[in-house]
């Protein structure tokens, strides 16, 4: 297992949709292991493969304080989202030093390939739901700040640029 470096914003890979994973192989399992190691080395609760420059629809999430509920996802897709919206602070190691309040559905139902290569369907709530949605955005070539209005997004990006 290896802690992998993050792709810095505005690298084009962060704006490119990742490719579907046709099957779960030993290479995908090794990638997940590296991603878990990388996620554990940062303060966040999730990581998508494009964040480390791998253009596959692969993500990891663990929103527990003791990192006891690792969720390994390939090709995740939101099937249903609650009408209840919740705001929460989001950030990304690809654009360090800034964060924003983002409104997202409080709960989602997601279909994905699990580590056994089986199609899984799971309900997520709260921080776990937020992180899963955040990772799915990354897999589609979107950053969390794309969920902001233009003025707030531009302010955030100017602030990030000043911080460098």
C-alpha cells in the first residue's frame, strides 16, 4: 500500500469524467488499498481515483471517527435521493486551503460494484451520503465548488489562488 500524491487543481483530469470499471481485478483491489491508505493520511472521509490521477470510476469512503466502515465503490450511481437537503462544509486536497458550505440531499441510495465484483445497492445518510455524493462528482469531472453559484465559486477560486 502506498500513499499517492494528489493531482493539483486546475489539472484537466479533475475536469474529465472517469472511465467505468468493467470488472473488479487484483489491480482494482490494489488501487483501493492505496486509496484507503491515502485517505487515512489526510483529514477527509473519502477519495475518488481521479484525485490521484487515475481515471477510473473508483472511490473509497469512510466517515467513521475510527475508520471502521470502509466502503469500496466502483461505478457508483445515485439511484434515489431524499428531498431533505442538508448543508455541510466540503473541501478537497486537490485545492487546499479553501472550503465551502454545500447543500446536498441528506440521504441517497447508490448502486455500485463492491470489492467482490457484485452489484451492491446501499442507502447512505448524513456525512456518509455527503462523501459518496462528493466522490461521485469527482468521478464525473466535477469539483464540490461546482455546486456553488458563480459569484461564490469565483470568490473561492480567487481565495485559493491567493493562498498559493
